C-alpha cells in the first residue's frame, strides 16, 4: 500500500482528534466526505490504522507509579516471555527490542508496592534472566499517533 500526502494528512488529523466529523476532515483536505470515508476504510483494511483510542494521564486515574521495564531473556524464549508479560493486567505496552534488553514493557501501577509486585511477577516468568525498571518521574509529552 502506498500512503500519499492526503493519507498522511488524514492520519495526522485523526491522531490529534479521532472523533472529528468526516465533513470537517473533507473540508480541511478539500475533497469530498465520500473520498475521505474511502481513504479511511482503505487505511483500516490495509492495517495502517490499527485502532482508534484515547490518551490518558495515568496519574489522573489513580496510577501513580509508571515504569518502563527492560527484561532480559534466555535465548529461544523471547516470544514466549513477551506474550506472558503482555498478559499481565497492568502492562499496557510490550515490544521486542535490540540493545540492552530483549523485551521492554510499560507498566502502570496504583503505587510503588503494586509496582514492586508486578516487577517480581515478571521476574518469575520462565525464561526471564533480569528485570530492569526505570521509574517515570514525570511525563513531558504524551504519545501521539504520528511523529510531527
């Protein structure tokens, strides 16, 4: 699939407000709302748009301890460990990585005690050889859908 400039503009607008009416989007891009609808449908079907979501401030909903956790894993067990980590309820992001750790995860916890229990649970997963949390002290910029 080729993503053109209009598609990128649609994606940037949707990333900042996925609830924008199609008519507003059409006006902004100077094309019909039918054309917008077709482009969005194609972007969805081709897997460019994975889902529509919101960005939440964890602290405002009671998650006062956020951490990025690097996880070292035995060779041959990386995928299995990543899947097990992704099944933990407070884990909101998991990725395979190169560099210092084979798996990285973002964890939200209500407090440091809860975070410690999650870190301990990750350490007990078969194949994990080390758990290296980095506590988030303050969020300066929340994730956006696209780089600017």
